[in-house]
């Protein structure tokens, strides 16, 4: 909306537009907050998967280190 358009609006219409804009802004903020909560819940729900992956990776690292030490001892 251009400033010329705004200058032609009555105070009542401006107040109405402000209120409508605030309502939309509040809805957008609520949607953003809900998405953040949903993402956090998703991450918490899958935390066990992350721990299993970490445990698997740690196990692989241990095997690798054992092989390295074994090779070093052979020399």
C-alpha cells in the first residue's frame, strides 16, 4: 500500500487495518512457535535413534583403535 493510499483512509479504517495486521502477525508468531515445538518434539521422539547411531559409531571407533594398536604392536 502506498503512502497516498494511507493518507486517504479515515482514522477508523487505519485502526481497523492496524488491528487486522496485528491479528495476522499474532497468527504468524503462533504458527512459528508451533513449528518450533513440533520440531523439538520430533527430535525428542527420535533421540533414541540418535543414541543408537552414536553407540554404533563409537563401537566402530573402538574397533578401529583396537586394530591400529594391534598393527602398532606387530611392528
